[in-house]
C-alpha cells in the first residue's frame, strides 16, 4: 500500500496535507508513505523531518502519483495529476463537488475513487475526520486576532491614569464552529460581545461563551441534518436586515461567518448597515471566497466604505497554516486508518459505513454519492 502526499501547486495555498507527526501515524498503518520534496516548506517542516518520521521523498511528482494507492492533499487535483494517477486509486482532499461538476466527472472517468472532505458527516462518530470544523476553528481564532491588530484601539476595558478605556464591541454573525471560536477568542481578549444566528438552538452555546444573543423574530427557522443553517425566505431576510442594523451600529468589529455549503454565501451586511457604523470600525468577511456576506467585500482586498474597512481573504486557513495543516493532516490520518484493514494492511472501503458512504463522491467509474447525484440531476 502506497500513500503519496504532493506539494500544493496553488501559490496561495501554504497548507500541507501531511506533517511529520501525521506521517508517523500513516506509517503505522503498514503503508509506504512518500511525499513530494518541499511539501512542508511553508510550515517550516524540512524533507529531513519527514524522512525521520518514516516518509520517502518521491523521485518526482509524476512518480509519486503513478505509484500511489492513496493520494492525500489539501486542494482539488489538476487535470494533469488526474491523468498520472492509477485507475482505482483513492484521492482525498477538499473538492467542492457541488460547484466542480466537470472535475468530479473527470475523476469518475479516470476510475479514481474521489473523497471530498467537505462531505464527511457531521456526527459524533465522524468528529476526528471533520476537516471543515477543524479549519473553521482555527479561522475563528485568527479573525479576532486580525481584527484586534487592524482596529486601531484596544479590545479590553482598561483603567489608566488618563481615564478608563471602554471595551471594544464585537458582533459575530453566525454561530457555527468559526463563530463560536471567534466569540471565545474575543471574550478572552476582554471584548463586549454580541452574536446572532438564524438558529435559535445555538443561543445557549453563545451565552455559555459570555456573549449576548441578538434575538430577531424571523418566524420558523432551523438547521439542516448536517448542522448548517437553512436558507431564509425573502421576508425573513428583510426582518433579519432590520434587526441586525441596530446591533451593527453599536459594533467596533463585525465578524461574519455565514456560509452555505455548495451555494453562494448570503448577503447579511448591506450598504445601509455599513453606513450606520462608526468611522474606523472594521468588518471581517469570512465568506468572501464564496460570494461574501458583506455587500462590497472583495477577496484579498481591504475595501473602505464610508470610513468602515471591510476585509476578507480567499484562504483564511492559510493565514495560520502551521496549525491548520496539523489539524487537517490529523483528519486525513484518521480517514486513512479507517480505509486500511489492520490485519491485511490492504485498502478496504466499507460502503456500509456511513462515513465512507457520505464522503466518497466517485468510485468504479461513476458518481456514487447520493447527495451529489441529486444536486447534479436538479441542476
């Protein structure tokens, strides 16, 4: 059994799909692990560290793909690498299957078993494989630290000989994994925090972290089986905008984390809301890479609207690449441990297992994931 971990080719992607520590775990499955030279260079992990952990350094990128039974990476594969992989090989990464239909069909045609880390079920049993949550968690922390650095004022209340400095007001919109981590981090920094989510069920979690929950009567809302917020009706969106406008006017920092998997991000903060914020305030748009929660936000740019700065990155996890890589690599190692039989040391995909069934997109020349198939049929 051969596992290959290539270096990411996207110049904006500093994360690595394996760390020296995760290589040790992969080797314990009985597999031969090889990496592309320079895999961990952005995270300060040398080839020598990987070799010491048990990895071989592949002769070339092409040779690594050709030998691999399993390929682990962060981003979706390029067409060239699909052609270099063997029929029947497993490829595991973030794939964004709902918007990458051409890529998914090419993987199926090539006979590749493609695993999309976004589709790992959000269940207790699958927590150790939940790469989306691991990446959201580190980003929730980073967004608050970024905002604190860029705001131009201190976050906590401070009593000084010159007078009392009042704490900064932080509003977090969206109380998923990223939002809750943002709340916890802002609380540790001493901010005064409010939070809003369309799912009333998260109110207790928000308040347990020390934030005030902004209540807006939207009527019947809820969440999907996977724990994501359901899309609002137009009438509900109107009520939400009216209710949020007042909360936003109090905030020094607004952090938006509303993402809808497989669909463009909803516009949560509109121009008229920005206009009521104090000049010098800051908005961090976590969903800028999928259309943005904030009207006027642009990926990897700082936009100034009526004296309010709006900032968002197309790759937030890459800003904390070392720990984001560690967490993601551990998710992949747990996945591999599920797929390799401990006795025979051979690849075993158990489609009766809900985790495997949930995240495998293509297998044996076909698109096999029911959720993805349904989405394609309705497109």
